[in-house]
């Protein structure tokens, strides 16, 4: 017996059959085009995630008043923030410090200049707003020495700021798309506590050597360079070591805490605006940028697949499960202080809250508001510094407090 649908087609006119075939071909081509577009978009997103990029212009300079020493910027969620910040520029000056907001309207923000700009200065309109504030180690006016730390990819530059009796050290790990200068803001806090600071670099960050692929592994390989810094600190006399990670540096510090052969010397972690689960971060950023969920899902899937590495240009598959510290919370053994803003705008604080729920015995979360990603010090330096001091003192890691007690 002939199937009814086939029988109907046999009785159809040749023109109808041709029309159906044409429609099916068009639909097939359209579907193939959609899939191809999704593939291209997801590959582009995946490559951007792992490709090192120091900074991109994100701020527009509208005007500069050298007589009043003020600068007017296009208004953004960052440029309108209270506090002290930095601005990467191009022209006759490459970096300037910004002070308080003097006035603002719907489209612009006028701020005080804390770096003197001469009347002949010429600045490009394109700039990058920054929370670094300090741009060089010399600006802290504290004794320091440049160091090289031997790692599997070669010697990684570091800054060493000695303090106290060098028994307690903090190793600071900067975030994605930045350098160790990002960490300079925290050095005076630790120096006052008698804690030696080591600010490190790691593979592919623009200062340390490149890996063979030259791409980020989001903490999955970078932690080995920081672990080498832990060994360096121990050889220099450190007996107790704190890890402080900023943004992606938080993800790296957590991997050191979980995987290091020096775990017995690590006594705690301080995480500033940290990445604790990369999938949450990437999905959030895709949503903010209007990237369809299908594209971000394909990008994450490609990044964690070994077969897709030629497409993503990652050196190897990204182990997102291993980098998800909420899922691995039971493995944690060191006290953790998290400083995170619920208004971060780049790395959502969801996973930080989740980690407190998972390990309330180890994790202490200080929630900020208004402050944006890695700009908590800039927005509220007093509370930020006090949070670190109180936590360090409470756990007995302050060399200065030990000296007082003795």
C-alpha cells in the first residue's frame, strides 16, 4: 500500500512538486546560513575571551581645561563614580590621575585633575578609565626591588616590597587585561601591617613570557606561575603566605590554593571582585553586550572542547568544571576574604554570594554597592582598607600586631 503522503505527491502537478522542492532548498540554505552565522559569532566570542588585550578605549575626553586643571569626560557608569581614578591617554601624556567629580549632566562629567597638565598638552579623545590610580612602583615611595621569578615559561618580572621581618608575605595577582601595577593600591595597607608584598606577573600578560599558544587559560595554567612565586617567597624566608587576587587574579589565586604543593604555607586568600565561576561571568557579559544565549553557549562549549582549539585559538581546552570553585567548595581549606560590589558591572557577585553559602566556615564576604569592577578601593578606600586590616588582624596574620603583642 502506498503511503498517503507519497500518493498525494504522485498525484500533484509537476509545478507544485518543483515549488515544494524549491521551498525546502531555500529553508535548508537559510538554516545553514543561520548555523554558519552562529558558528562565526561564537568563534569570535571564544577568541576574544582567551586573547590577551591590555586595554581598549572605553572613555571619551570631551574637553580639557589646563587653567582650572579639570577634565570633562563622556558620562558612563565608570566616569561618574565618586573617588580617585586613573585615565590612560595617548598624546603628550599617557596616564593621568583623576580626582573628585565637580559637576555632571546627562552626557558629561567634569572631574578634578590630580596630575598637572601643561598648557601645551595634546590628548587624543579616546582614553581608558582605570581603577589603578598608581601607575608605577616608585609612586608609593616605599622601598622595593625588581625581581625575576623562574617559571615553566621563563622568568616572570615581579616587584618586592619588604616589610616587617619578612615572615608573612602577600602575593598579589592582577586580573585579565592588566598588569601588576593594578595591585599597587593594596601595598600600603599590607606594609603598615608589617606584611611583605610581592606583585607578580604571569604568562601572556604583556610583561611575563608568552606561552606557546600566547592565550589565556583563565587560571587553568597561569596558577603555575603564581605557584612558582610562592616557592620564591618561601626560599626568601616567608613562613606564612597570603594570596590576593584581583578579578581573573582571584580565579588564579583559588587554583593555587587548591592545587599548590605549597598549600601548607598558604594561610589565607583575599579576593577583590573575583571570578569564581567563569560560566556565570561569560554568560553575564554576553547578555550585557546583547549576544544571543545560543552564541554564548556555543562559545563556552567550544572553549571547553579540545577539538575546537584550532577554531578558538586557545592552547588547550578550558576546564570550566575545574575552575568552578563553588562546585569545588568542599575542597577549600584556607580562610577567604571576598571584597565584591553588587554593582560590579563586569564580574557579577552571584558566585561570591554562592561561595559564602557553600562555605560559611571559611568565607567572609564584604559587599559593596555603587563601586564597579576592581574599583572598590577607589570608591571607598577607608572601608576597603579597614576590611582587609580587620580580617588580617582577626586571623593573626599581622606581623605588626605580633610585634605589639610581644
